[in-house]
C-alpha cells in the first residue's frame, strides 16, 4: 500500500512522456496543424479522455510539448557553456540566445507556432516568461539604457516562430541571414549613445 502512490506517480510520468512522444511524432509526420487529440490518443494507444485529462485541451497539449522542447534551450542558457551560458559578456550571450532560438524554430517551428496561435498561451506561457526574464537580465547586465521590459519584448518579437518560419519558407531566407540580422539588431539596441 505504501508504494502505490509512488507507482501511480511513475505511471503518470510514463503516460505523459508517451503522449508527448506521440504528439511530437505526429508534428514531425503531419505538422502541428494536423495534430488532434484523437490522433494523439490513437498514436499513443490510449483513449481520447486520457489525453484530455492529462492536458485539458489541444492548446494545453501543445504547451506541454513546447515546455518539453524548451527545457533543453533553457538549460543551455542557464547552465551551459559560453557564449550561450554563463561566463561570456552579456551582449555575446544575448546574441547567442537569439541564434539558439532561431535554430530551435528551424527544428521545432510548427510546435512553437501552434502555441503562438493560442491567444491564452502566446504571451503568457512559462517558457516565454523565462525568455523575457533572461533577455531583460542580459540587457541590464550590459548597462543598456531605456525601458528594459519593453526592450525585452521588442527583442523577442523577431524570434517568434511565425515570423521566422515565414522568413524561411515564404521568403526563402537562409537561417544564417536571419541570425546575422538578429545580431545586428541586438548590437544596435544595446550600443551606448554618443557621449556615454
């Protein structure tokens, strides 16, 4: 009896991972727009109700999938080697963050875009808040002048999956060009005005 709650927790973790793996496979096969709760349930071999109980809605499922995808990037910028991680100059870390985010969109853009398309998650998701906090911290550490919270939001805008995917797919821009433009933007925003 004493082991039963622990076994249930392990089972719940295993089922969550199974559902997220099924959703990720469907995104890779069909794109995020084609992923439904029914399709995830069928792919995972569970009932549709299980998927709804675990994630609440399709938006909740996509948010969980995004959290799963974002954890690696967050770990890299919090604990990884420089220039993305600690130990490099703040501006170099900010440039590396944008480049890493653009690379993530290149790999998982459909999932990221699906969350952006959800009004309740687009600007309030936990991964976005972590990114905002990180960008604002780097701006402050670099001694950037101005409204730091607003600058952080403004700097995240060109990294949104919808825009980056449009630049890649519709405008046929190479990733390197988009990343170089990000670096140029960061350096312009953070340079000190003349006389400072």
